[in-house]
C-alpha cells in the first residue's frame, strides 16, 4: 500500500494503493516459484516500511506536509502491525525473498516511497527515507548496496553516498558508469508492463541484446498483474527463454549488484 505518489497537486488515492497491495501480494509467490524453477535471481526494490511487522520496528519520521497535500505524508501510516493492517506491513514477504534458494538482491525503494526529487522534499525527509530504509532492509540483506528511486527520479546523491549505498538506478539509459558522487549509475532499462509487451516481443529483445552483446535490464511493478494466472502467463515464457539462453552459454543472468561487481572488477 506504499505505492502512493504525487498526482499534480494531489496524491494517489488510498483506495488505489490498497488495490495495488493486494495484487502485489498475490503475484509475489508466483514470481518466486518461477525464479526457483528457472534459477533466475532478481533485484527486488523494497519500500522499507513493508519490511517491518509493526511500527515499533521503525524510527519516527520527521514532519512532512507537502504543499500539495491536505495532510502529512506519513499520516497514512496506521502505526499498528501486520495483524490489524496487513496492507502496510510485510516482513513475512521479505523473509520469503531472503530465504529463497535463489540468491536474490534486496534494494531500497525508500522508506515510504517519497519522491526525493520533489520540490517539497526537505533534506531531513530525504535523509530519513534513505538511512532508515537501509537500517531496516539490512536485516534481510546485510550486503545491501542498491537504491531504486521512487518514481525513477534521482536526487540527493550525497545522502545515498553518506548512508553507504554504492549503486542506484538512473532515469535514463546509457552505459554503466560512476557519477560525481562515486555511485554506480545503472541504466533504467525497460519497463515490462503487461500492457506494452507480449512474451514474443520480450524474447525478440533478448535475442537482440545477445546479438549486440549489451545489457538487457528489465523492471516492473507486481501490482500491474491482475491475478496469479496472468502473472505466470506473462513471466514464464520470459524466464524460460532466459534460462535456455543462459544454459547455452549465450548470456548470464545476474542481479544489479552482481552486474556492477563484474563491471568493477573489469574496469
């Protein structure tokens, strides 16, 4: 339910966020099952509030009432627990990811999905979103290094660096390189929305990346998939294609952190 975001001078309705919460919860077990079947490691961008079982586990956020909202951003937090408000908590979901036999990467998507580039976001809020997310998510991935900016809008790179992150996803494509803050810029890649691509088209893109020997980076939101059947129907051909090409020695399948690690060793 932490998918809320600014909509001009308003915010995504809570009702829509709750619908997205339900869809994402239903999709995750299917994704993890396919990952285990085809041995596909993923980078999961996690809003850190999802990783707690109750609000006793996170620090108190700073005051934050953007001029485009009628109430404080953090006011939607039920200050409760997974037992009474399951849409806002999901430590059990994080355990499923971290306990998978496939070695997935957990990346931060902020503490509560605040757009760090928004003109109302203060330095105090940015520092809380970055540093508190790191503190929470380290429990599930002690080697966490990657930050996925909410809304794909990078900002406050110095805060990322001081917190200890070394990788972030850019809002454009291009080569894998370091920026002025000594952070690795990972290209945004391709948004795999089910409304935009068919499994056949994805397979063609994989073939093209193999032919050109370039990085194929794909990402999605799990709430875009209406049910478990549609999730499997979309992803299984994709994962099956990746596994076949990998087993034939045509490509490697890695998380963002591992891709950067290989590039760092070779540079």
